[in-house]
C-alpha cells in the first residue's frame, strides 16, 4: 500500500480480461518430445544445439542446459539434431505420445582422431585466453561508436505495435458455450511458438512517431503523429493508464546499454562493461556467406538463476565489431516471477558510413501463474525504424519547448487508409480484425457483468453512471477512539461532467457517537479529466474527521480496514475541521506547482490532550486553530505512471524526484492563532546496481520557524501497524518524536536474489534478499521544548505520568531491517531492529513486519 507498489496494477491487468475465470484445461493429445543433448565423449551438455522436425521445417534450439522440449502436430516421425563441430543425428519419434529422447552427439574431431580425444575432459571454462571473451571485449570497446549518440544528429520514423493476448488456451476453453458464437475472437498459431496454439487477443495498439536526436546540447524529441488502440469502456478500464503500463513493461531495447529494461526489471546486457564477469561466451559459428563476415557468439549466465540473458550475438568482422543481429532469451530457472517464456530479436541495418543502426526489434513475453502450460497472457511488441538519417540537422523549431514528447492533435483520428499506407508491414487478416473484434467482445453481456464485478473488487468502486460508490475497503474499519466505524461515499464520473467533479463520504463511529463527513468540488481548467496528465484544476473541500497526528498516508485512507490492526496503544487522535482551497498545475516536462489555502481546527480525542501549562497535567485546550497558505514545487523528469480509479501510481525508475514545500501560518486571518514558516525539501531516486539489484534512497529535511505547540511541529511518520511501510519508521510509536528542524535518510536495498540464487537449498524457492536503513536527526529549539520552556505546550504523558512524546537529542533515531522477499512470489517479511531511544515507554527493540508486493 505504498507509493510505486505495482501490486494493484498487476492484479488489475491480470484480471482485466477476466474471462479466464472460466476453468483451465489441457490441450488435446499431441506428440510431445523432450530430452537433453550431451557430448558423447565428455558427457557435458551442449547448449543451443539445433533440432528440426524432419519434413515440417519446425524446430528450435536447446537451452543453456542442453535441454529441449517440443510439441508436434501431425504424423511426423523423425527429429534431426545438429551442432557446429558435431555430426548430425536423426532419431525416430512415435506420433501421438509423450516421450523422452536424450541425444549424444559425437564431435567431428573425435571421428578424425579418436586416439587424441580418448579419455580427455572438456577444459574448465575461463576468460583467460578465451577467443570468445577476447571478441566480446572488442565489441565492448567499440560500443560508443556504434551507438546513436556517436552522431551529431539522427532522425528516424518509428512504428510500434503492441499486442496483448490470453494465451495457451485449450480447445476445451475455446469451445466453451460462452464463446460458441464468438469463435472469430480467437487466433491460431504454431503451437511451438510462445503463447501456444490458441490466442485470444485482448489489447492492440499501433503508434507512428517522428524522432529527432541532437547530440549538443543533447535532446531527444518524439512527435507522435498517429496512435490507434483498442478502447475499452472507461467505466471499467483506464485506457491511458493501460497504455502507460504496457509502455513501462515493454520498453525500447538498447543492446549497447549496460542494463536492459525487461518487464520492469533491469538485466545486464551481454555487452555491458562487466559482462565477461557474469556471462560465459562461446564462438559457435562463422558465417562467411555474408559481407561483412559474421561471428556467431553464444552466451549464457554463469548462474542459471541469475537475472541475466542467454542467447546469441552476430558480430561484424569489419573492424566495427558491431552487432548485426541478436537473439536474447532467459533460462527457464531464472528468478523472474510469472514469466514462462521470453524472447527478444534485434535486427540492424547498415548506415552509409558502414556502421549499423537498429532497424527492428521484437519482444515477446508469456506470463502465467506457474511455469507449466496453462492459460496465461502473452504480450508482444514489435518496433520498426525507417528513414534513418544521420548528421542531417532538422529545422530548429523541432526542438522548441521543454517537453520530450509531443502528440499531434489529430493523432488518434487517422483513417484506416492512412494506416494501410504508413505501416512498414501490412497486418495479417487476423490482426487487422482485432479492433473490431474487441469492440464486439465488449457487447457480450457476460463479459460486461464480469468486468463490473472485477472493477468493484479491485478498483474499489461500483459504477452507477454519473456517480460511483466506494472505495469498498473503507466501508468498515475500527480504532480505539471511534470503535466500529462505518463509512459510505463516492464520487462523480465523466458521465456527469468532464469539467466538474464531486466527491463525498459520511462516516459514523459507534464508540464516540460522532458523525464525520467530507465534501469536495473540483473544476478542470484544461478541459481534461482531473485524473489525467497533465493536471490543471481548482478544488474546494471541507472535511470533518479524525486523524492520527503525524500519520501521512498518501495512497490509502486512514480508515482502510487493513490498517485497523495496530500494535500497542494507539488511542491518540484529533478531531479535525479542515477547509481547503487548492490549485494544481502540471506541465508536460513533469514540473508542477501547487497553491493551497487551509483553515484547520484540531481538537484532541482519546488519550490525546493539549496542555499549555506544566502545572496541571490534564488541563486541556479545546482547540488549535490555524490558517495557512502553502506553495509546493515538484519536478519528476521522465516520470511515468499508471492512473487507476483511486490513485495515480508512479513507476519507480532511475530518474530522481524533487519536492519543495513552503507553508506560512497567518495569525488573525480566518481565525488563525499562530504565525509560522515551515520549509520542507525531499529528493528520492532509485540506483540500479546491475547484478546486486537496486537501491531506493530518500533524503528529506525540514525547518519550522516560530514558537509553536507540538501538534504544529514536524511529527515524524510512525507506524504501529504490522505492515512494513517504506516511508515510515516501523518501530516508532505514534506521536513519539517531534522536531522543529530535522534531516533524514531512508535506504531500501533489494538484491533480487543475488546471494540466495547461489545457495543450493534456497535457490529453488526463488527468494530475494532485502535490507533497509533509516536515520532521523532532529531537535527542538528552546522556545518549543517544554523541558526548557515551561510556557510551551507540554508533551503528552501516559497514565503513569511518563512522557510518550519526545524531542530528539544529540543522537539520531536509527532503525534497520533485513528481510526475505518474494515469498510465494507476493510477500516480503522484515525483521526490524530499533537501535536507540529504547527507554521510551511502550517501545519495542525488535519486530517483524510484512508487506504484500507483486513483482516480476
């Protein structure tokens, strides 16, 4: 339930096309052959040996462990196996049965001189004096001149096609009664291809763009001239968010980059600077029939479960040492979740200067709950580059404006004839019908009913046309002050208005017997939905509700049912009346600013009290009243996100995010009782560490100017739930620490199984190591410290008279954790250690916290 968590996104995508609730079943009987190919002399496995079904043209290659697995339609009876330097072998197979055939290939060298080879062992792999490693080092040394960035200017046109389908569907599934009249929705393909025999396309998008690269000053400008996609009913699916999610999962592939983004993970490129340390390389063929001559270079990870590729590179022997073709896949045992198959094909064309540019890429990934065959999803993205021009400067106005991406006003309105004329390759008959077929799919009553239920369950809202009710996870909750709490609310939709939006809820606590409610009205100033990028709106709201001081939950409501379960004493809350007027303006370059005016009244509730005198412990001040204005600045370069029904969830990437906020308290304005100035700044960034995973780092600091009661100081984010919260202190109690100046650092390290993958007893579990470190340094000036100033508002004490609220002393608050992630593919469990301030009442030095997290 934290920022950037993809679990809700992935669940929505998986269940988006929820016809899969129909049962899974196996394919009809076919010929299935599997086995392992080895060297007859050394008994070593032979990776990437070729095999073909004689008479059919179908076949493939063994994996990095020399294993193969093929399913065959038809009455074929022979398989032929071959490998460079070995004698080919043909084996007989029995049609219609499942069989295992292991193959032992004999090397040509053994045939010619058995006396020399007899009893010999295959030498242990090493980098030293290895011609394959020497070759890959030359490829690495020539990387810079073979990249687009080596030219002053590059212009090209780019065509993208994304297809997402339900895959590995059995004939029984296809022939279910629900689909009897809709067989036209299905597509058939070669059963040996990723995705299996039967596919049901559920999403397709095509995009044409013009791209302009300039080296100095460096800038990349993309102009989308045409965009066509399947559009689902917006009541069920956020089409823009769905496109953003697929763009994130299937990014452009740059073989020359050190790390390649695949389904939200970064895998080390086989031609990264450090590739020889983590990969094994083999020269497996020399292709002399092409000019320039090519060397086929095969590569495998040193550890089969490591987050690495395996495959082949075809390297030019013309002095450029450029990649002309590439085939990338992953080992079947790799520590990637839900991925059953992955294949990347890259093609390069020659420039006039005899160097090469990427001309076509194809990425296909098959997803499933388990590695076994069965219903899943397959996504395929094909990108074609044409009209590639080098060192030809475009018109200067091309680079005007700060936005890297521009969309032509009529991009989504192009005619069918336009697409026919501008696609680099014509769509086949089945693909050309997908748009119309999926429009038809949405008219099926059972599909609409299922989507309605799933939207309610996962997005949290039930749609009633102009108004939707929700979110459902707040309908019931409980806490120590309100007791059982019931809540009902909702908001308007674009069916009512595309400019005006309304949101409301009402809640009732059965212990405090008080009503709470919220009303807001928002006006869009840019004629777009307030949930779409870039946002530009004005909002007025009023809220009367409870709040835990210092509890800042940006992505879930405090009355979320799952947050009702807390440890220790958590009876300190405030009753709040908050009037707000907010203005938000985002720009295409991902800079945004906000202006806010707030009138806020706080009244203590439960065990909380406001005491202005140190003489009488329980003398209470009824309210703290403030009026304030706030200016916020945010810059998130290259930020991408998924916009769901509830929140816009950013995809965490390598680019930093900066925030700066200033708040001024206005005494005498709208009943405000205090003058003050608050400053806050933060920066967060993910650092990718190649095979060691990635590190998320957040730096934050704040300073409050003015003499203030402690509820208006910085109350540090504590967590008394049993969930691990990334941005909170998980062993700090609510209201335990306050400061008027502070600085903090938060480091969360994910190793992606780097160590566990090398431990035999653990590697099959595919667990991943995590650790964190959090430190908070702060303090109070004498004027705000009740221990130094008896006129300052006193800190809260428990029934034994011991203070439960404190200022930080000369040493920082520190906590850390070590944990195991990817438990059952969805769970992270941390053992958290608090290192100091252990004498404070009611604190724990150790604890276990869990977090649900869907990761690939």
